[in-house]
């Protein structure tokens, strides 16, 4: 049986919620990490949506994250867990994409990308507007700002630069007083 890989670019970086046998820095080409999905469950509500990260297709773009390798014998239960977590509102599309590991190897990985046709898609919001939403929103998993700060901190720890997330984290801290 082949190893099962999952690509993480947002909360999976710091809270995967599943067992993995190895993890590697990895890059997915053709997509960028973006706060382009309205969150109505985890980081906001239907009445006051927050924003969560999604992979948004863009020509020439790439997204750095982590590829998690799973033992084949736990692939099915991990897939069930990820579907319950990531497909809660059907705004993500579950797909398999080729990612490049930091060692240069290319592997097929499970990836969740935004469905641009879904009503929760909100790509292209100005960063200042994103900061205002993130500063105020709270959902079932807590304040939207915690999600932003955790993700930005873990990207920094991994040595993965994301200027938009760094700016947003600083701006949201200014808006919320810390």
C-alpha cells in the first residue's frame, strides 16, 4: 500500500487532529493561501461570519505548507475525520494534487481547495476589510483572531514567509488592543 499524504496550509499546521508518521515542508503550485472563505461554523456564525484560510487557484501562485504522511492502515479513519472537519459546509472541494516536498520529491496529497462557486467564497477582499472581520468574529472553535495568530506564528516558526498573514496578524492585534 502507498503512503497517504495530506497537505496542510492553515489550521492543520498547528492542529492536525490526526496521527502522522512523517511531516515535510512542501509546496503546492497553482494556489495561494487566502482568507477567502466566510466561516459560519468554526470562526464565525451565519449572522456574523468570520474568515478562514482556503487555497484559491491563481496562475503562477504557490503555497508553502506541510505534507503529512500517514500510515496506510489509518488512511480511511483519517479521511473520515478530515471530511467531518473540512467539509462541514461544502465550501471546500476535496481533491488530490501533486506537492513538492522540501527534499525535491513529488507526492500526491489530499488537498482542500475553495469552491469559487460556493456562496461562502469571498476572494479579493481588501486586507483592511479582512482585518476588521477577523478582529470581531467568534465561532464554535473560538475567536477568529486566534486562528489567524496561531497560523501566522506557526508559519513563522517553520520559516515560511507569508507577508499578508504577517500584516493581518499585526493589524488585528492593533485593532483588538493586543
